[in-house]
C-alpha cells in the first residue's frame, strides 16, 4: 500500500514538473521594466511557471533574431516589426503605447523649444541653452544607435530629424540604462527616453515641451512608442497563458499603473 502511494505521488510530481514552463523574454530595453512587472504578477497567479526577462537590452533586432532561433519565447519590440522580419514565422501583438520623452537634466532651465530648435541641437547648430531660453550653459546632447527602437521613433516623430546628420560631438549611448544614467548625472544634458523611465527618475531629469506640448499618448504628441510582444507562430501553453494574463483586467491595470496606455489585441 505504501509502495503504491509513493508511486502515485511520484507520478503526480512528474506530471506537475512536466507541465511547468519557463518563459524567456528579451529584446528592446525600454520594455524591460513593464515586462518584468507583468511577469512577476503572472507568476504570482501561476506559480508552476516562471518568467525570465533578460535585464540587459538585446535591442529590437537582437530580440527578433533570438526569438527566431528559439533562444527566447517572447521578443520585446518597441516599434512595429520591419517588412523583412514580417517574413519570418512570427507574429506581433501591440500590448501598450508609451509616450516618448525629450528629457533634460534637472539643472536645465529651458522649458520649451520648437522642433526645429531640437533638430538644430542634434545637428550641432545650437550648443548653448541660452539660445533656447535657458541659462548660459553648454548643451550635452545624448543619442542612441540608429537601430534602437526609441531612436527610430524619435526620428520619425519630428519631420526635421529624419534627415539630420548628428554632429560628431553628440554622445551615442548603446543602452537605455546608459541614457538614464547620463540624463540623471550630466548637467545640461538632453536625450530621448519614455514616460516610464521619466516617472522612475524621481526628478533627476524632466520632460521639456516641444512646440508647446508635453509627452502624452494622443494625436497632439508625435513621439509615441508602440510596445509589441512578438511570438513564434508555434508557441507553448505557458506563453499563451501569459498573453491572456496581459490582456486580462489585472494585466491592463498593471500597464496603466506604469504610465502606459493598454492596447486592445486579439490573441
């Protein structure tokens, strides 16, 4: 009898272990905070599964490549997938929209500039905050690599930026974490970030108005990031369960609490 009971317990344990899944997530660095919080909330409700979000940005192209190779289960893409990527056996689902931010170090006194002035800063034509209504202080302009999701949307959002050749002195930062650190510690700095990072900054850097507008997800503000989850067409049950959690009322509430606007999506 004891032997039969032991065998039954081992069988139940084996079945439970076999059903447990680890969901591996990687890609755009700007989406790491949101997916980390969603992952923790999901695991709290589904303790048999685990969600591992790579805390180092792989970039959008790196995330898609890793997904296609089977190294991860979910790729984070802060912009729509490219036509070339769309030819792969993958699907994208927009889960949220996040306002992009033109941010400055807390020491900057300029509060508003035109989009043309913004372009002139990155072209190296405007080098002092006094030229845009601030104090007499040098501008340290920060940027991201051209393949970065935030940078791609930044260029698309302001017409004059599309063709701007950035001046040699513009500081190019490879990761979002580097941008956050530089905006927080470099007096006179200006760079591109999103409202989630802005909220987490606790006043170390702030948003500046462009053409009289502050960042928001609306037709009034052009700089908006589209947070997409990209999946292989053949995916596991845990991934499906996680996606259903994201679109549940609890998942939508988490997205709202992170200063993002949930997107309705079919799955």
